[in-house]
């Protein structure tokens, strides 16, 4: 029971872990994506603001540079520095000579003129820097160097990141609680079904799954109960068939015993008959032998060995019967005649012994209908 419960905890844990990971991925995405998105939006807004301020100042100071009116440039700077984001303003000629400058903090103005990059963030990530050319009649007469503070944007990004982190944690916790609640509700009904399965597995086919929810698990329980009903019916039918089969097996076993005894008696009679035939074959005074249609010797008796002058039966088996005919033509004539008549009786032949001497013999032969063998009996004339 504990093992089964642990398996359900494992199922619930797997389901909870999977969905929790998904919720965690969403929360992590929110934490990583939205602060970056907000930072990008804020930087775009600051860039537009810097461009707007720079264009306004360039429009105002262009006549002042032409007429070398630094007082007008200073008035323009006083208006621009009302914006709390403006950290410095520098106007220089095309040679890099500073005409007029303003800064909230102590900075190296000449270094800014020399190293200032357009549309970039400073190395310390504290300023957004912009270089704007001052044009007069399609000629560049100077440059405006603008620096805007990033402190407010950084503070807003930190605040938004903290807010999003808090929201992400809340979303994750709510998701985990919801997942565990749902998984517990699902596995509770499944646990009841498995308890029923366990009882059925131990032979109690009267048990049925009871699920009180109205969802897919209820449909599963109904289907399972239908399956158990069919299983119970099939089990009863199988029990009946087993009893009938056992009775048939007993009857067939008795019949097989009788058949085996009868076969044993037949085999005994066959062995006795074969033994008598073998003894007759070995002791027969006539040369008895069996060949194939190509003349190869299949078996022979001692009388055959003596008739053809061999020292042993093994030596005789190596020589084909067709070689004892005076010519191959006579051998073919003999085979043709046997093929036509199927059986030869008291057929006279002139043959040659192993040493080449002639013998005149009377032969009986017949071809087996179901094999390629020809059985011979030779009487030495």
C-alpha cells in the first residue's frame, strides 16, 4: 500500500514539477525581458530628448557663432540647463576650440571635445552623449556637444526590475499552489481506481471503481468498470471452457495411451520383420543388392561381394554396378528395358568380375515406385 502511495506521489510530483518549471520559465522571462524592454524604451526617449534639445540649441546659437555673439550663446545655455537631465553643453568651432561651455560637475571639457562619440553612453554609464554639427549655408561652422544624465533612467530601471521580480515571485508561488492543488485532485481519484485494480488483481472481480467527479477521470472509471464486467464474463466462460478442456484432455490422453501401446506393438513387429529381412539379406546365397538409376551401389550382401571377387563389402561399395557390364551401351540397353518393363525376371546377362573375368548370371530386378532405387537378385549360372 505504501509502495502504491509513493507511486502516486511520484506521479503528482512529476506533474507538479513539469508545470512548475513552466511557470518558473514564464516568471524568469518576465524578470529578464521586461526590465530590458523598459530600459530600451527609456533610452529611446532620452535619445529623442537629447536630439530635441540639441536641435533647439543649434538653431539658436548658429547666428551667435556667425556674429561671434557669446552672450546669445550663454542665454541659450541658461534656457537649456533648466532641464535637470542636462549635465553639460559645449560649443566649439571646427578646429576644436571651445567657444562656450556649461557643466553641472567638474569635467575635462577639452577631453570631451576630442573623444566625444555621437549617440553613445559614456564608459561609466552615467551620461548619454550626443554630437550635433552646427551648419550655416551648408557648411559646418562648429559642433555642439550635449551630455544628459542617466541617473533617473537607472533608478527607474532598478525600481521596475524590483517590481517585476516581486510580481514574478508572486506569479510563481500562485502557479505552484495551483499546480499542487490540481494534481492532488486528479491523483486522488486515480488513487481510488488503482486501489480497485489492486483488489481485482488479487481475484476479487466484484470490485468496481467509484469516482464522484464529473470529468475525464469519471469517464475513465466508467470505461474501466465496463472492462472489468467484460473480464468477469470472459473469466466465467474461460473457467467453463477449462473444465470442458480438462475432460477432453483426459479422454484424449487415454486414447493416446492406447495409440502409443498399439504403436509400440507395431514397432516391435516391424523390428522383428526388419531383423528377419536383414538376416535373410545377409545369409542369402544369391547376390542381393540395391542400386540407383545411375548405377551407384546403395547396399549389397556378402554373396554379392564373393560373386564379383571383392575382398570386403566396403571395397565392393566403391565400384558402381554399371562398371560390370562389358560396354556402357549394354548398360543403357539394360536400363531402358527395365524402365519399360518395370520388372525383370530370370533375365540372363553377361557381366565382368572385379578382376575382368566374365560371368553369366540370371537376374531378377524391379524398380521401387516411390524411390530411384532398383533391387536386384543375381543367380550365378
